[in-house]
C-alpha cells in the first residue's frame, strides 16, 4: 500500500472510533475523600474510599474498603450482587446459615443477589477489598440488616 493511502486510512479509522464519543476521564489518585463506615452498618474502624460510581454503561459502583482487625460490616444483601477482590490482609466472610470463611489478598468473592452475608477483617489482621456492587434502576445497591454479634463473628 502506498504510504499516503495507508496514513489516510488510519486517520479515517481514528476519526470513526472517536466521533461522537465522550472523552476518557482520569480520576487522579487521592482526589476522592475517604469516609468512615457508619456505626449503624459497621462494627469497629472501617474506611470507605469511593473508586468509581455506577453509570449507564457499567451499572456497578467500585469502592475500596479497609477494615481494622475485628471490624466488619453488618449483615446485608445486594439486590444485584457484589464481587469482592481482596487487595490486602486477611479477612472473614459468612453467608447466613453457613460457616465463617477466611479470605486473603488475591481471593475473589461473588455474592449473588439477595444472599444474606457479611464481610470484614480477621481478628488479628486488617483487610482491604475492592467491592464492585451492582445497582438497580432505582439506584439501590444494598439492603442493611442487623449487626454481626461477637459470637457470630467468632463462629460460635
Ligand atoms: Mn456485601
């Protein structure tokens, strides 16, 4: 192919791929303030960092959550389910009626819609996970239930 024709075709392809599309967005690291997990929904020290919101194309939000040793969520369900990627430490999770399970950095958890569960740190190690949580058309992504008791947390 002649060099001129080749570059003209490349320019046409580039134009076609970007025409009418919104530009990429970069959210700089550290630009989204962390919040403290509400005592209504969490036990112990929990930091919640927003990562990305749900949007019309990918209808699931991302959040980075860090639990101090012994800290955990309350029992809850997700109407569209949730994926967790453990990014640091050692944690615990439990589905209602099943044993407490240990989760470690690199582990991935899929929680199907409507399954009652909790997640948090282990007793002696902090745990951080990326939570990817599906959102309903009405903007709901969680239904909070009762707190996890110390006996439940200890698997008793
Ligand atoms: Mn959850």
